[in-house]
């Protein structure tokens, strides 16, 4: 009897288990299916829908390989790659934050809407300063569709987070010139 060779020890409250005579490893009954998708062009990385169709299964492996990883996110303009900071962290910001540059448009508002005042890039945040008299402002994200106008009282400041490409401004009351300064914030 093998179990009696190593009886329970009352002093240590332990016993040694007998060593098995042989150890058998049983492989899994179904071998895993390994699929590799080779990406040969940079444009294939942004075609995420096609890659998802090819890679409908997730495989976990204990093989260490050299890989190049891309993080992509879907926007209203298609897939974009995530940026990385100089320290190697993923460059993420909340909506309305982390702007790199700004552009200022200042002047005197006309009595009626004139031509649109464009920013050089689409701005994610716009700060509007109105001095002296009230003004009316409306904005466009694409230069084609215009949102409703809104009033800015005299000596006021207004800030909003919305994609803005162009804006139009005019005096609320004709003859009462409103000085303005509009600052657009954007990422490089």
C-alpha cells in the first residue's frame, strides 16, 4: 500500500502525498484554428471593417512575437489613428480640451450679415468677446449649413465647444457698433 508509506504526521499536521507513477498530458480534443492576416499597405490599417470581417475569432497564444500595434477610432470622417505623446502614452483628451493652437478674429460688427469670417482650420472651441453694444452671431461647421443666430449682450463673454469653420456676426441694433473678438481653438 503506497499511502501507508507516508502516513499523517500529528506533529506537523501534514502528510506527504504519494508520487504518481506516471504523468500523462492530454492535448485538447479540438486543435485551435490559427489565422494570420497580413497587412501589406498602410491604407489597409484604416479599413477596419474589412479587418473585422477577416478576424472574426480571437486567438490567444503563448508565442512571443514582434508586433506593430495601431489604435484606431471611428470618427464622422472615417477611421483615424490615435496619437502618442512624447512619453509614449496614448494622446487622449476630453471633448473640448487639449487644444494646441488658437486663431483670433477681431473687428467691428456690421449692421447686416456680410461674408462669412473663416478660420484657417476647424475649431473645436470658440470664445466670443463682445464690447460696447449687443451683437448677433451664427456659426457653420462646414461653410454650407448655418446654425441659428444667438444674441450676445454688450460687454459679455461666451464660450462653446462645437466644431466651427466659419461664423457671421452683426450688430443687434443698426448703428450701434459692437466691437468683437472671436478666438477659435484647434488641434494641430
